[in-house]
C-alpha cells in the first residue's frame, strides 16, 4: 500500500519518532508504513491520519486497485 505519510510528516516538521509516539507504535512501524511494507489496521490508519492533521484516511493511504 502506498502512502503519503513521509510527505505529510515532513510538512509538519515531525520526525518518525514523534509520529510513532503520537500513535503509540514503534519507529520501525512508521518506517514500514512509509515504505509500503505494512498494511495498518483501520484504527492505526485513522490514528496516523489524525496525527498528520488530515481529514480522510484516503488522503494518507492510497489504495492500489490490484491489492
């Protein structure tokens, strides 16, 4: 799954560690999300979306039709 996490995080001048703390996961989880190696639960996707100050999950997580 592709995401815009890195882009939005950098816009907010937020580190991976700060985002991880905000959503109660490890920095490694944020890295995996940014690299598209991990599909989050709906709850985690929602928490990341809110931490990045976005309104819709679809703004952050780009669903690939082939997945």
